[in-house]
C-alpha cells in the first residue's frame, strides 16, 4: 500500500509518501523565518505560504520516493485540530488529489498521529508496531499538552490535558518576555545549557494536583512579574541563561512528574513522548532518567518526527486502512477543534 499524506495544521507544509510502513519521503517546508518578524505564527500568512508551497512540496515528495501519482493507493491529510485556514488548504488539496486519482481519502487526527510517532524509527523510518506496548503517552507541543493512556494500537483514552497555556506556549511566551529570538522554545533550550536551573524558584503549576491536567499560565505570569520587578536581569547574559534554565526546569518537572505518576497509576510499563516540545534536550534527559528509575521502557519520537510532519499522518492512515477503517468523505470539512478520543 502506498499513501500520499499532507500535513498543514499550523506553519509547516509537509508532504510524505509511505509504503508498507516505511517512509519513502517526508519533506517539510518551514515558515520560521516568515513568522520570526512577528514573534509568533500569523495564521493568514501561514495559509498563504501553504498555498504557495503545497504542490511543489508534493511533487518533490513523489519524486524523492520515486513514486508515480497513478500508483498511489490512498491519500491522507490532517483534518484537525489546527489553524482553520491552514488545515483547509491541506485537506482540500488531498481531497482534490483523491478525487482526480479515484483513490480513497482519509482525514487524520493530528494528535492521534503523534501518539504513534514514537513507534516509527530507523533510517529510512519504518513503523515498528510489532514491538508495541500499552503505554502512557505525553503529547506536548506549542498548542497542546496531553496525557493519553494508549491501551492498544487502536484504543486509547485521554487522561488529562492543559486547562490554559500548553507547555510549548509557555516556553515561547516566556522567551518573548525575555526578548529572545523566535521560536522561543529552542532558544531557551540552548541558553539553559549554560545556566543554573536552581537559581530561581518558579512555580510548578498543578504538579501536586490529583488530576492529570496541566496548567502553565501561572508560570508564565510568575516570569512576567519577576521581570517587572528585576528589569536589570535582562542586562546580564548569565542571568538570562539562569532564567532560561530555571523556567525550563519548572516546565520539565511538571511534564515528567505527571507522566510518570500516571504511568504508575494505570499500570503500564512503557512511556512515550512526542510533539514539538519533545525536542527539548532537558525533557528528553529527564524522561530517560525517570523511566530508568522506574524500570519503564521509554520511546521518544525521533526529533524529525516530533514537530509537525506528514510521515506520521501517512503511517496512521495506512494502519487505519489495513484494519478496515472506512474512507473519509471527499466532502468532509476541517475540524479545527477536534478533540482526541
């Protein structure tokens, strides 16, 4: 089975070709430079860039995979959640392609695809579902923070989510408060490597709360007040590094603490993590250490599959088709607020 997949949920235009669990090509056209001027993603600009790049990226993905469009078996695209106009372009391009080629189309949930991205490994990437274990999965990105109990390859239940700011949003917004370059999350990660994570004691929101939900707005506000009262802090490079390390430590402690606690409670022996924030080096290290301490198996999505990508969309679409999932209507609309589960 050969599938052409589109992903345009936010600010990255991605197209992939997947065949029998193997990623033959996965291309991403990033918009970081476009949005850097504004310090964040501008939805209308993102949509225009998708419109400009989508078909050239699709042609390049087919060429790299050495696949002729007529030999495709199905077309897939992210149907939600995401930015409405961005989603619309990818979805309609995929539906039009499916219609023209008379092939089935599948609309895929972006977060559900993230759940299975830790099981795609190797070079070239290959789905490794033979080694699947029930797990607690942390899906953490700029817009979402979720804890999910994945009971089987096709059965899962959401344990908790963010009630306000997502972890990635907290990274980016605190970075902006400090005047750091966009995107802020990677910049905090870079500077934190030279900082003292114990220098400043920022709050760990909801860490002791009995639920599996998250909240990061209080941490962001705490940083805002600190900078208001210590304006001189931003005049010293080492202090900035210490701030980055301290903020990062607070976010990571909450993410790891609640993930490990949930895994122990539901009785799994495996933890997975995916989403853009999973590229953060401190988070990866902390998860490795915590899982080793609890004798949990840990599967982290490869860094190139953490951020938005069409490879995971194609892999999940293939799995769904193989297990008898019906095709999605070519008249189906985007689902910007599509809840997981």
